[in-house]
C-alpha cells in the first residue's frame, strides 16, 4: 500500500531531536558519497495578473540507506508591503491555501511509499538546520536568543535551539504587536524562558548569544552593526542571506555542504540554492532566487568551513567566545527531504497513522 500522510500525522510523530539526527546523518552520507541530491529548480511563468507569477519548485535526493524523495510546490507568488516591510506571499488556488507534497519512494524496488504534506515537515527541517548550526557553532553557554519573526519558523527554531542549548531568555520582535506578544507567551509556557517583547527590532540584539532572522521578508532584515561579540547568526528569508554588514563581521561561516555536480560534468557544480527557468525571461517576476541574489556558498568563501570537515577535524569552528559565527544549509534541500520524510514514514507506520491507497493506482504495464 501507498500512504497519504497529512500535516497532523507528521506533527504527531516527528520530534525535533529526530529531525536533527536525520538531517545530520543525511549530510554526512552526502559527504561520504552514500547519498545524492540536486539544487532546487524552479519554473516561473507569468500569470494574467502582472503583479503575480506562477512558480513550480522541486528538489530531490536519496541515499543507499533506502529512500528517495522529491518535494514539489505549486505556488502563485507576489510581493506586498506591510508596515514598511516587503514580504513575499504565496498561495495555491486562493490565499491561505498551499500545495506542497513529498513523494517518498523505495530505492530497492521503486515502490511509491507515501505522499506527505510538506507544511509541518518543512518547518521542522528548516528549524532543525538552525539547531545544527547552534549546536556546532554557538558558544556552549549560549542562553539568550534574539528573534526577528513570530510565525511558524520562529516556533520550530525555538524547538531546535532548546534541544541543543539551555535557553533562558528570548527577545522577540515582529511587526504586529499582538503576534509577538502571543509568541512570547507561548514560549514562556512551553520552555519556561523569560520572554521579552521588543518594541523595535534593534532591541533583540542586546545581550543575545544567538541572533535569528526568521521572517518571510523579501529583503534582508538583520542589522550587522548591532551584533554583539560572540553572537551566532541564523537567517532565513530576507532574500536568503544576512545583510552585508553582518557578513562583514562573521569570523567563521559553517555551510553544511554542497550538492554534487552531475556525473561526468564537474564544471556544472554550483553553490546556488535555487536555479530557475522562466517563460518571458525579461519580464519582472517574484520568487526565490531572483536575479542578482547572492549564492550562499560564495558569500564569504575565505571564512567558510563545511560540516563534514568540522566533524572530521579537518577544520575548526568557533575558537573563542568573542567570534561571530554564521551557519546555513547550502543547496542540500533534496538531501533533507528524503531523510526526514523517510523518518516520518517509519514513525507514522509504527503509530498506525496515514491513509492507505492501493499502490497499483500508480503502476502500469506499459513500459515508460
């Protein structure tokens, strides 16, 4: 049987420690040549509304451990301004609804094992990356987190931060006061931390050991001039990289790894996280990886180390409490989805969750 596993099922079985362990194992398998993935590829097509475009995105990967997965997204993308912040918005069919699916298959017989909604898993895998970076690069005594953002990504990152460090205080700002107040109250209850609701984004940096930009902003939100010595930076949104002032102050940059080049074509290896093809390529469009965006892997190459080199002892991470560090995944999304989706599949099966549908519906007797 093939399984349909929805977001509620994923939330019931997937823990942050499981997520972090699956991600770390996948990154090491990739470095050892036991796993493979490719960068994300997007297709963009103008809609009849010049302020919006269609975007189809996929990322895929698998390993000798048994699983392959492709994650697929079908979005209408546009940008809007909210209280001075430029945000990227997406929907499928209508605002508030989204289409993101993971197809998990077996590498042993090609069987389609499951279709998994990607919403909760997506937030967990991004939060898990933040936890891995904090685990290996933040000061061991890190206990204060400054957060820009109060949505789902902020919540899963707090799960990850508290899984790898003893967090005692958070300082949070987001544009809507009621949202940041609700987030702070939730964090107090969940983790027993002191939670300060900030009136301005500048306030989240004061005394923060971990600084996390966790927003859907289309432009950078961090302010590097406000970083204090010893800070560790986590950043999502904001066009994918921290602001130039933050990067200029980074002493050590941990990139988890790079997707390998296609077989026999080493010249095609790239550090870009997104690759896009567009209909009407000269028309203005919205979406991830727009023209002119920096590739993560070439932002500060002289400060860069990889997770494999760090774990093997080939490279050193943080060497003093005063250093400012920064971590990010690299273009390894495909390696994430087979690993975490495979774990979800195993846990859901063991818990008796998911809806069964006949595998025969996806098979045929005409050679493809």
